[in-house]
C-alpha cells in the first residue's frame, strides 16, 4: 500500500486515480508522497519515508527543492496544466484596464435612484464618464514566454494587440508555438520602454526576485500598466507604489494580496485566482496524480523539477531505482554489487542532472530475498542517496 498525504484542495478527478486497494490517503505521518498546491513546505522536515512531492500547479517556490534533491525526494509539477486559466484572467484584466466596466456597474448599482425615476435615461446621461479605450493597436509586453506567456502572446496578437516578448531562455518547443507576428525583444528595457501593458510570467527564483524594480519601472511609460500574475516578490512593490504615487506608472494589477497594496485607486489586487478555475484544478490534479502514480509504481520520472526525465518499459520481475551523486564510477559500482550477488541485469538507464543522477535497473531475478539483500547492500554504498525496489505488478512472474 502506498501512502499519500495531501495539502490544499486537490480536485477529486485527480485523487480518484489513486485506487483504494493500492493507495491510502491522509492516513499516516510517514507518507511515500505528498500532493499539494501552494502550501509552504519550507519549514517542514521531510519524513524518511518521503520519496516524492507533486505540485498540482506550476510554481514550486513553496517547496524546498534543493533540500528535497539532497534528501533524494523527487519534486514534480504540472507544466502548462493551468496556463489557460491564467491567460484568460490576464486577458480579462486587459479588458478591465481599458474599459471602466466594473466602475460603470458599481455606479449604476449604487446610484440613488428614486421610485419612478427613468433609470435608463439617467444612466444614458451619465455614461460619458465611463467611456474607455480599445485594446486593438495597443502594445503588450510579455516577460517570460513559457506555457502562460506564450498563450497570452498568441491570443493577444489575435485580438489585434501588438505583442512584444522577452525570454532569453525560451524553450525550443515554446518558441515554435509562438506566432511569428509576436516581436522578439532581446533586451528587457527595450520592451519596457514601448509597451502600454507589461505582463510578467517568470518563475520566482533568486534571479527573478525583484526583477521588475525601480530601474525597470523607470523605463516604462507613465501611462503603462504592469501586471503580475507570476509571484509577488518578482515585482518590487515599493518601487511600484512610489512610481504610481509620482504618476510615473499608470497602474499595477497583481494576483498576490499584500496589505501595502490595498485600497489604492490605481492598484487592483486579486487573491491568487490565476489557476482557480474548475478546469485548471482538474487538469493539475490529474497530471500531478499521474506523475506520482507512475513514479511510485514504475520509478519513471516525468515532469520533475529536480531530477532528470527517465522512462524505461518495465518487463522484469524486479526494478530497482537509485538516486545517487552524479560522479564517476557510480554505474560500475552499482552493477558490480548486482553481479556479486549473482543477479542478472536485463535493462538499465542512467541520467544525470546537475550534481545528482537517477538510475533504473531491471533485474532478471525472482527471489525476493536476494533483491532485498541487494537493496541493503546498495544502501551502504557511498554517494547512493536512496534505493528502492519495485516488484513488477504482473503476478505472472511467480509462475516461472
Ligand atoms: N497566478 C497564478 O495562479 C499562477 C498560475 C500558474 C503559474 N503562476 C506563476 O507563473 C510562473 C510561470 O508559469 P508557466 O506555467 O508559464 O511556467 P513556464 O516554466 O512554462 O514558463 C516560465 C518562463 O519564464 C522564462 N524565464 C525564466 N527566467 C526568465 C527571465 N529572467 N527573464 C525572462 N524570462 C524568464 C523561462 O524561460 C520560461 O519560458 C510560475 O512559475 C508561477 O510562479 C501563477
Ligand atoms: O503556480 C501555480 O500553479 C499557481 O500559482 C497556482 O497556485 P494554486 O494551485 O495555489 O492556485
């Protein structure tokens, strides 16, 4: 039985993938894996049993990824699974930025009409104060052309907006998906100078913390609007407040609530709603559950942020998985241990990522005690961080 613990509300459509006869949910303090959304794990020690953490979402800044790596815990996320939800929220805010839609509604709802008033005529009389602008022909800068940024760039371009994109690390796949009518910008300042709207979609990392600060805001048009649906600390809020109060920035729209940003007429604050659609929550939960199940049941790694992508078809009675330091001779050391126990290797794959590597070894061996003995031995090997044995689920092996 695998033990899974959850944090945050994970959509049932994902959780129901964990079959009752194989998985126990929230039943232990020593889980094999955790599935979560934005719960902060930084101060939480990991139990020795923990093998994997699945983030049902994109950002993993709530997870101590480096510590997880050192402790041999594989961290997964769900790339792209909530990108459409964020895209739609950003587009909605673009419309709200050019048209006083919310203000018009608020005015009508709160106007002190008297009984018998011609409400329609009074509204017609006042509508001029809620005239707006159009998005067609405006310039939008997209900082970070990943799953979300690429969708926004393409859809904004289709709306007739002139789109400029900046991402020095854009993936080849994403680059192919972006319309050739989206202008590629090589310097962030260049984009900031010309755009009416700038929307940021980069992960929060040491290199992006505060990346939109005083200098960057000073490049922007005084009428421009800055959007932050990525993470609060990517934008320097003090620089934003100062610029807005000095009339050097037109507005700030953020998905990250902060007491200092509340009740300002030029700042709109949302309670982290980017991924909060039924569709995105289901997509993320399903993908996170699939990542976890596959890892626990086969050792395959797909969509990890700290270990390499490794898949191998599982055709042997036993598979062992190893997380080890990425140093010379590890593979020969491991295979020598296996050979010394007179066990034959039927298939093997090893991939490194930075300082760590992941190895799958399929064994032509039916004797459980020999495999258990091997695991004990491998656990003693220097620079091996975690070893696991997975029995092939097909009972037919017992018959041979
Ligand atoms: N508001 C929400 O609810 C919500 C929902 C989903 C994601 N997010 C946030 O948005 C971030 C992006 O999500 P995504 O799914 O598009 O991720 P992604 O990994 O697909 O894309 C991130 C992109 O940022 C680029 N990048 C990294 N550093 C950069 C830099 N210094 N300058 C320019 N580009 C840079 C990368 O090359 C990549 O293309 C997430 O990490 C998360 O923090 C927020
Ligand atoms: O990084 C993400 O995927 C988003 O910020 C969504 O966070 P949530 O799952 O807590 O809504």
